[in-house]
């Protein structure tokens, strides 16, 4: 059984060795994330080249996702690198402080904090492990009392309970990083901390301008990690190509208990709006140090798969962990098992559904026919990948093979759930293209004599958005 759910792995010190990267791709990685919070521009360009070369050697399409850092809402550095805060003690966050911090106060990367908070606000530091309550704001100083203490070290992040920090989603660094990401033509650009559709529209405009020289337009992923993004979710989705359920910062802002239901809602909404969705943060966290996951982590990954996520993501597990390849292998097995239990409800999916486009109607017709006829495969001849994306929004046990003449589309579709993208030669004649598609899948062992399959294409050939034909065939 081939896995439908895709795996995103973050590249870092633990996975940048060419052999380790090759092992990761062979173990099941479909998308490689480059984290722009770390490293210089040339580091990312070199790693992108390494991924492309390794994917070519392994012989599989792999998408690149450039993940922008976003605003740095962090404390500064300490004299000794860290302090131990104790409950009840006063602590000052000082936007003007330039010298290293101590037990009484620390500087801020984010200079606007005094304008964003008021007495009574809760500030959550280091992913919520430390809680400060604002007592007063005096000029550039935020005076707080420690409610929950602990060790606070250099450059730890700051969140405000309930949200409300005004930092823009795109910083000057992000704008430069977009140019770097376009230089290696990433398939996906992930935008950190968007609060509205406007943030995503600005990112798209910047990416399209930076990519113009390469005739490249990336797909945009909105990372949902601010509480302000939740009421704006539908508008953000409309302005994006997909979302990431970024459970770390989101949990700090809205509370841990609210995240599972939000995750389900986000995945459902993304699928209904024909967008892709990635579930991320701490999925296999214990495997940074341990060779096997916890039972809770197994359930977490399985539930995301059963919710219908396109992909599950690994961060530090593959970037800095001791067992990067083993983590991917475990995630692969968990996803496979969860998919065996999936419920197919195509008939109810299509009740009261209307399609305004011919190509979308053809895609849905292929799903319905293949499901009820028991086809071995669905083949979509697609230029842009849209037909395959629409098909992938519905659970079906029949694998979708997306055949395209464009390497860019092939890599982009590596993220789509239950889609196996394959590069094929270009044909101007429809019948030749259909014959070549069948031959290609027979050579790969997907189709055998006597198997039935559904195939979609557009006529005339080679025009994006032109899918207008569905044919059911039997291999002779």
C-alpha cells in the first residue's frame, strides 16, 4: 500500500549530510523545509541545490518549502546566558536596554512591546513555560511580576495571551529572504505570523516580483500561529494556496486545550476550499533524543492523518535530532496504518455540490467513477496540477497519478495528499498522450493487463485549466 499522506522534513545540521538526506528521501520525505530563521542566504541556496541533486539521484519529485522567519518577538541576551526567574519577583522588559540582561531586567528585540501591552496582560515566554503579568508600562519599560518562574535564556520568544502584538508579518529580513527563495525557485513559500489576507497578498506580490526574472510564481502557505488569524481564517485561505497548522505559537496564544479542535476545523476548511494543509510542531518531539516515539505522538500523527491533512511535518526531529531517518520511517508507518482505517464518503461529499467549471466537474466525475467501478488507478494529465489538487480533496482508496510535462508542477504536486506526480514527455496528439500514459504506468507496475483505470485530459493538449475529457479504459 502506498502512503497517501505526505511527509515534510526540516533540513538542519542533522540532515545536511548528502547521505543522510538521501536516506531521508528514500525513507519517505516528500517536501524539504528550509528554515530561514537560521543560516545565511548562501546556506539556503546551497542546501536547495543539494536537495534537487539528491532528489534527482533518488528518482522522486521533492518540493522545496522556504519558511520565512517573520517578526522576532524575543528577549535580548543575558550576562551569563540565562537567569532563573522565581514566582513573585519583579522583572522588567526594557526596549531601550542595550547591555546584557540580569535577574532584574532584560532588553528586547521587539521595540514596540511597551505600546502593545497594558497592566493585567499576560506575557508568555519560552513557549509558555514562563508567565509574566504586566503591572505597569513606564516609557520604554514593561514592569512585570513573575507568575510562573523557570530558566530564561538568551533570545527566547515572547507571546501575549490572547494575541494583540502589532508586529508586521513581513520584516525587512523576510523581504530579502523572499528574493533568496526565488533564486532557487522554491515550490512553496511559508509566511510566518500572518494576521489577515492582506499579509498574504503582500507576500504574494513580493514573491511574484522577485520571481519574475525566473518566470516563477511559488505557492503560498500561511502559517496559522496568531490568535488574530483564527477569525480571519477563511479570508487568509482565499489569499493563500494552503495553510500550516503551526501548533507551537498558536497554542501559546490561544491555550493548549483549544488547539485540537482548531486543528480539525482548519483541516476541514482547507479541504473544502480546495487548499492544501500541513500539520506541524512537536509531532514526534521525543524522537529528537529517543529512537522510538511515545504512544501519544503516534496517536497525534494518526489523528492528523484521519483528519485529512495533506502532510505531517517534522521540525527539530530531522533538523537537529539524533534519529532523523528513523523518525521519518516511524511517521511513514503510522500514516499507513491510519490510512487503512479511513472512511470513504464520496457519495455524501457530492450531495448538493455544484461545479461551475468543466475541469472541476471532470475531476469529480473521475473520482466518482473510479470509486464505484473499483478502478486500479486514476490518471490525470495535467499542466498546472489543478485537476490533481481537486481530486485530492476527497478521501478515496484509489491512487491518483498526476502526469505532467512540467518539472515545476511535478515537484509542487509532491505535497498533495494521495497524488503521485510523474513527469512525462509532451504530446500534441491526445491519443498518443493517452497511450503513453498507460504504457508509463504499466512499466512502473501500477497497471497490469485486465486492470481498469480512469483518465482525464484536456483537448487541445497543453493548456492549463483545459481538462474536459474523462475516459475509462481497460489495459489490454
